[in-house]
C-alpha cells in the first residue's frame, strides 16, 4: 500500500543518511565498525547502487577479450573486502551483458563476517545473471590475508576498499602501503596474465589517492595500467590539486529507491565512481582501441557550453609531452558532426581526426 511504502521510506532513509555520513567521515572506519544496524541500508540501497559501478569499471576489460568465460573451467575471481558482494555482482553483470556464457567461482574476503553471510545468501538466491552462473565461498579475514589466498585467480576485485584502509597513516606512507598491497595481489594472488580491478568513490580526495597509488605502481614498474588511462605516464591530475578523474554513468537508481535517496538527501540520477584496471603485462587499452597512427583520448570532464562553442578536457598520449589538454569546438566548424559531439560524455574514448597538433 501507499502507506506501507511511505513507512518504508521513513524507516530506510535515515539509515541511508547515517550510512552516507559514516562512509564520508574523516578518518573513515571500515563498514565492519559501523554496526549491523546499518546493514539494511547497505543491502537495500548500497548494493543496487554499487553493482553498476563495478560493471562499468570492468566493461572495457571484458570487451577487449582479455577476460572471458570458457566451457573448460570456471573463471576464478578474488573479491577483496567483498562485503555484500556488490563488486562481484557487477562484474558478473558485465560478463552477461557482453554475451559471455559460463561460470564464475568467487572467493570473498572481508573482516565483516555478517556482511559476507548476507551477501552469500543473496548470491545463492540469484544463482545466475543471464548465461553466467555464480558460485561463492567466503573467508572472514582482514584485507591483508587476500595476498595469500588460495589462487591463482584470473581476476582480482577491490570495490571501495582502499578508502577504508590505513586512514590514520600519513598520505605518502598510505600511498606506498596501498601500492604494496596491489603489487602483492598482482604478483602472488593471480595468474601472470590476470587482471586487477579497483573501484573507488568519485570523491576528490579518494580518487586523487587512487591516482597517487597508480603513479607509485608505475614508478616501481609493478604494473601496466590497462584502463582508464591511455598512457603509462604520471597522472597529469597530480599537479592540479582541484582536479580528479572519475566516471559519471547515466545509470539512475531503481524507481523504488528514488524516494529513499531523496529522503536521505542523496542524488538518485547517475552514478559516479573512479576506477583502475591493472595487469602485470600488456596489452593496454590504448593499444586495442586505435591503430598506432591514431592517438586516442579520453574525455575526462563534462563538456562546458558557452555562446557558439563547447570546451572539454581530454587525456591521452597527446603531441609533445602533453597528457591533459583542453579542446574546443566552434559551432560553425561542426560540419555535420554535431550529432556525434552531442552524444559525447565524460569517460568516452575519442579519436579526433585530423590529430591534435
């Protein structure tokens, strides 16, 4: 009934607001510390919101063919800090959306055994997504235990994990700690041709921390960045403290969650997140999306329209030493390309011809 629905919103919205406040608090604690009282908000709001984020983070990797399902054996996935399993569910959804058929066997590690138990029940109830079936086993343990998990795994997932770790450590020390964790996962937990997918909130400080971890890995030659970056150089956002690179997907919350989001004072239109896909060796996305003679660029900002033109920032292997530049298009120069340009959105990979000079 309408009254029952209103009661549900009134009951869930404050929990969602409390969850958001705990999650965004300075010196953030692990979800295992915020108590089981917020588990309904995590299950009914956080889970459906987070699943599309990991699906979005994995879509290019799956489309590349570097990760696929086989009838010969299941795909082995390690989900570090799995919680309720949103990152695994999103990854499975991306496989199904790509037309893959087969089985995923996931090993979930998290310090919050209660969340793992609930997530495993959800996985059991769902069973499969399209032609992709899912099996789950759980391990209640700290994140550090994942490096020694019984592998090797084909894919390692970390969904909103780095944000929760070592919050009290100084920034540079924390960066190196997290680079060491990812290096351990790359070299010890998975196959040499495996892939590691990291998903983080789109908040500036947390995304810039992910940028710093990326740069530390590249400086130590510990990994190849598959995506989202189209180059292996230091992140050009680094010297620009007000900037950070993130995704903004046109994926809204399910209609029944919209009043909950409104009641909690949260957005319900679109999903934002940052991500990083790592491998021990190539190829990288840049090598797969365009021939060597074309330098692809990723749109890393919204398009800003002013009278007679639009402007945006792109990142990639640009002329000279540039990696981040502002591009501009005058309306009078569109020449029949206006339709394509109107559809362009943050995160799209572009090939502009003639090349930028």
